[in-house]
C-alpha cells in the first residue's frame, strides 16, 4: 500500500510509511511503543482531523498522520493504549 502502519514482529516497533510508489520505499519512520509519550487528535479544524505522535520527550514523530492509520483515529489510539497504558491520548474538539 501507498501508506500505512504495522507492528514489526521482530522488533515490536510501530512502523509507518507514506508515499510509497512501486519499489520506492517512500517516507517511513518507526518507534517502539514503550517510547511513545502521546497521540494527539485534533478535530478543531474543518475537514479531516489532525493526528500526531510524540515520543516520551515530546518530540513529534515525522510522517505520522491520519494517512497512516485508519479512522476512527481515537479508536485506533485506544487500541494501542490498551497494550501500552502509559501512552496518553489527547483529543481536541
């Protein structure tokens, strides 16, 4: 697929990608869920919600947005949080 995410079975990392075309890997990044500090979901703008992933130090993770996870975003985030309860989910309406 052109964009998406997965949990790497070997490392346990959450990996995501965008803009894959043919054999080109596109933009990709990864983080182990134990290093995720928060997921922010902002519904305040008209249209598509904004989704951001932050590490434990508050650094926003590149290439992670609503393109790489399925809607509804909050349900996806809560599912991840059930496995790693330290992850904070911030929802803004």
